[in-house]
C-alpha cells in the first residue's frame, strides 16, 4: 500500500475546517481521508503549532525550532501585556464602582 503525501496547505485547510465545524469525522468523509490521519495532524498542530514537518538535518531542525520558539515567546509577551492592560482596566472599573458618587 502506497503512503499518500498531503501538502502542508491541504493539512492546514482541513484543520481549519475541523475547527470550524467541530466534527473531524464529517471533514474526513468529505475529503475521503481516515479520521485518524486528521487526528494525528491536529495532535501535531497542538504540539508544535504547525503541521509542517521539521527538516531532517539537525542544524536546520535546531534553526527551525529556535525560530518557532522566538515567535512563540514574542506572542506570549504580547499576550501578557494585553492581560496586564485588561487587569488594570478592571481594577479602575472596580474602584469607580466602589466609590460613592462625588456630587
């Protein structure tokens, strides 16, 4: 039995469809693919953030992982700033609701 190779774009499209519909079996039936295959792609997506395979060469693999780690760290920092801003807004709103009317 020959192993089918799917493009990274196709994998990402199917993952988006699964997330939108919330039904892996339906998407698998639509594209005539085993649901287990899609589940493995979803697992890779959650684990690495992408379905793209890492390069086989060690040096290239390390470079890709460092690049990915830098992107994730940057995104994490942005999210931390956003949460801090929201917490500040909530604190100000709580203070305003707890104070008496200054009139």
